[in-house]
């Protein structure tokens, strides 16, 4: 028997998560299916959103770089679609998004160092290559930013894994394969 995770409707989740659904509906215009699946747990959705919205040393563009490359490493169709849209909203074009997904950002040395660090951390399960960390620092980032990249990588891995296990329909515009 295969467990099916149908995307829960608002009336199928806890009252606290219903309030979050209302907030998401108001701010995004819809409740993303992946977030709805988080709501199977009474506690996971609010905890995830609090962490996702926490302050960081990374800009919105830099966060999307991490989100894209980690989702690519984990082959997460849902997160690639969502974060390609958010990357465009943050000023990246289609060509830059594809390049970031491929593991580099030749159009900006600082972003290139960021892509390489996040990719290394994700691929090596946290054991980033020291020369990549050194290059990241040499490109103007701080030791605190190293930690922020690791933290954001962990958050993206969570969404990638929730997608992999629950397999909700992708409700963002599809993106091409690499």
C-alpha cells in the first residue's frame, strides 16, 4: 500500500494552520501546495515559516541563489519552479537562473562564490570544501554569512524532502530541465 498525501484543504488542518492558510492566501493569492502539505503537522508549517522569514545577512537575491542551487542538487521540481519565479521577482533573468542551477554565476563573482558554497554544502551533506569557504570569504562575505548559507541550505533541504515524500502537484510555472 502506498500512502497518498492529498493536498489538504483549509478545513482539514488545525485552526492555527487555517490562520496561516488565510495569511498565505492574502499575501500570495493562494496557498502553495507544498506549504499545505506541511500543515499535516500542526507544528511544522509555523516553525518552517518562522525560520524562512527570519533575518539573515543574505539579500533576497542571494537567498534565491541558495534556494535554486540546493533545489537543483536535490532535483526538487517543485522548489525549482517556485524559486525560479521568486528569482525572477528578485531581478534574475532566465539565462542567469539556468546558470545558477548549473552551479555557477559567471555574471557576478560574489554570486559565483555563493553558488559554489551552497552547492558544496548541499552535495557534501554539510562538509563544504575549505577552499570554497575561503573563496566565499575572499569575495566579501562574513563568517556569519557562511552560517546563514548553511542555515538556508538546511531549510531548502526540508522543503525538498517534504516535496519528495508527499509529492504535491506543482502549482508554479514549470521550468526547463538543465
